[in-house]
C-alpha cells in the first residue's frame, strides 16, 4: 500500500461541519475529516448519517444519461436555511467550498439549468422539505474531491455543496462520503460533541412549513417566515421577474395545499407575498394564474381541483392589493407535466400553480 499523498490524508469518519473559530486540529484517526463551514446564522434543518451507505455525487451535468456517480462509504448529509440577503446560490456554494482545507480539488461546478434542470432533483438525494428546498432553475452545485481514485489502497472522499434560492431564502445541503480505506488526514477544525450530532454554532431550530402529514407540497416549497421580509427582498423580486420574462411562466414554489382541496396551508404565505411583490413592482404586467395537477384520479376532477387552487392563489393576490383585472384564472390539470408522473417525486413536482406572462406592459 502506498503512502498517502498531501491530497489523500482524509479521516475515515465523515465530513465535519465546523463553525467555531480557532478550533484545534483533530488527531489522526479521530472523528474528523474534510471540513466545510456553513455561513454564520445558518439554521440547521435536517441531517442524515450512515456508517456505510451509498450516495450520488454530481460530477457532470445531471440527466438521463448520467452525470452523477454513486459512492459508497460513511455518509453524512446536513441541510441549512438562511436569509438570502442579496446573495445568489452560486455565491453561497462558492463561499462554503472555500472553507475546505488546503489541497482539496474541485471536481465539478454548475449553476441553474446547467446542473440538469428537473433531472437534478431526481439524480441526487435531497433531504425532504422543510429541511431542504430546491428550485432547479435557481441553484448551484460545487463538488470537491480529496484524494485519488483508483490507486491501490487509496480512495477519494467527496463533499458536494448544493445551494438553492426559494422565495427570499437560501437553502444549503452539504453531502459527504468517505470510503473505506481512505487514509487519515488531520483537520483544521473539530467538533466538541458527538460527530453525528448537531453542528456547533448553527441554531437547531428547523425551518417552519411543509412536511405535515396530509399536506401536498408543490414544486420546491419554502419555509414559513416573515412575509414582509420576503416582500422587502427587492433583489429576489428582480430575480423572479427576470425568470418570468425569460421563461414566460413562473411556478410558485412553496405553495402547500391540504390534500385533495384548495385550502392553502399557512406555510404558503411567503410564496404569495413574493408573487404579490413581483406584480406590485411591475404595475403594467398581466398574468394568467394556471393550476396544474398530477395524473392521480380522473381528468375532469383534476382539472376542477387545479382550477380551484388557481382561484385560491388569485384571491390571495387580490387580497394583497393586486387588481383582479391583471389576473385571469385557468387550469390544465395533468395535461402539462414538468416531469414523469410515474414516481411520487414526479407527481409532487407536477402539482403546482404557475404565473404565465400575458403582457409585460413596460
């Protein structure tokens, strides 16, 4: 077995997330490894750990023909949420990646649709909402590699940073896998508690909204929070406007409806506020409010339900001061899916309400 090189000294434990400044180095063989730090103020939303498991890591554009490689070893996945404050997912992912120890190599990076679009959602393991939210048109991935693949007795460890912005909030997921046989490496940070426990420095309060039994989640989703704060995110309103002008339609990520009904849950408030802020900032804009469904049930019932959900969004926007003359209710049921309805994940993506641009008016 050859000696480990400077890029291969990785601990056999999983990724350590460190926030405390001035942390001391780990001794070889201790529970520590490739160290990445989420930003100050990040809220820890969820975690999955496994002593041995498999996980997909993005190494190229994700799609039906590949782009992800399945790695086996000790796995840790952590999710966080934080205010956008004008930052983009790409800026967040790059900032987190720069906290890696010296000698770690960049294996892959992508932004927005270049990551693979809707395929990215299904190619990777994304922790369920509300821990992690993913808008595949407003996201970034940075994958880091430590060590060399294929060498005798040596295996590379990987850390993948996924960041996404969903209606005024940034969501961050850090996935790490350390294979068996990875040589020990000392880290520049340590955890004072159980290595599989909470991240020191990050608050333990999970984002609110979503994840409630009997509630259907639309595409992406959003944590409930200050509606006024979301409306004040002028940079995010500008991004929503740019996306609507670019694509001609804007899925309202984060809408939650009680199963089989048009009753919106309270976690939908931020999404409605952001849509109202977009329309208020574009007074000449007119849009269709279009409801979509999956293929569960019969066609006419799905069209009727999607129309009622579109009407609920219409009413909520009017209540927030948007003129009804600028809005029109439509429904197509399951006739315009974004992805396959064969799996539950695909059906969740297809259940949505969108704004479709009719006239910009500027």
